């Protein structure tokens, strides 16, 4: 993770330099009165304060570098912690379904294979800083196919993707929160007519993800749970000022749009 200096950090550096220059200026006046009339005194004053200035500047740089390093380490630790919280209960719920399907349904093998791929991705790839868009896309497809098998109800689930550069790098497990919410608040609670439409595009190093689903009126999909808080915080840390997340709630429809300018 690269070192970044915030506006507050630059103000702190500027203030330290101002204070240092003020101290040096005052000391020059005092030293000039003392040594200015001595032969070679001016050269001594210049050399002394040049060394003093370099020493102070070096100290300030080391202090700022240390502060930024600690801040970046804190953000990295927080990101890893947030990624580790990405809905592990889904895996347990799916495993419970597998127990009921294994002896009576041939789809069990398909579910086991897809779940295995998802767990591998979540455990190994999900802990990395970056993955390719293709890897993230495959993960989402596996999740959606598993959910369609799991619910056994007629629904309209569409997932469209158009990616210019499948090897473009992105932080893993960003979209899954939004997809999980669509199934949880929509398809899971609707008896019939449920739909989930997903559109993922990437062009000119910018990703646009749109997901829309319907829900029952008594549901409250706009309530922000831990998953959305998790997502917002990860976006703030990984893509500061390079993302946009918007929610649109109508009578029975819920729509989320996420745009990310890739690094």
C-alpha cells in the first residue's frame, strides 16, 4: 500500500516548517549579534544554521513517514478484518441444504463443487489486496447458480456482464454483499414474481455494477446492516474519492448502483 499524505498531514508539515524557520530566524538574529563582528562569523552562522535546518527537516520527514506508515498499517489491518466478515453464514446455510439433498437430489454434486470453488476463493483469493475482474465474476456466477438451486422457486434472475479488460485488478468480495442482500430481502421472501437483475460492465478502467430486485412492502431493504457498513468502509479505504454508491428505493423495487475507478 503506497504512502498517502492527507490535507491534514500537509498542514501539520507546513506548521512544523513554519515553527522551525521562526526558531532559526530568531536564532540567526541572536547569533549575528554575538558572532557577526568576529572574522568569519557570518560564514560560521550560515554553515551552522544550514546544518540545523537539514537536521530539523530530516527529523520532520522521519516523523511524518512514521505516522503515515502507522496509518497505512492500520487501514490494511482494518481491511483484512472487514473482508474476513463477509457473510460466512452463507456457507453454513448452504451446507445444511446439502445434507438434505445429498441422498435424494442429483444436484448435490453440482452444489458441492460450486461451494468448494467459492470457499477456496473466499479463503485464498479473498484475503489478497487485488484480484482480477474475471475471478470476481466467476465467484458471483457460482453464488447465483447455487442460490437458484437452493431456493427451488420460479424467479427471474439475470446476470449480464460486459468486460473490456478481464485482467483488470479490483479488491475482492465487493459486489457479493449487494447480491446477497438482493436474495435475502427479495427472492427469499417473495412467494412468486421475484426478480433480480444484475449488470456488471467495465470500460476504460471503470467498473459499473447495477443490481435491482423487488421485495415485499413489509420488508425494509433500505435499513443499513453490517454488510453495507462493511462495504462502505472498505470502499472508503481502498477507493477514496474514486467510487460512487447510490441507492434507489421505490414501492416494491430496490436498486443499487456502484461505480469504481480502478487504480
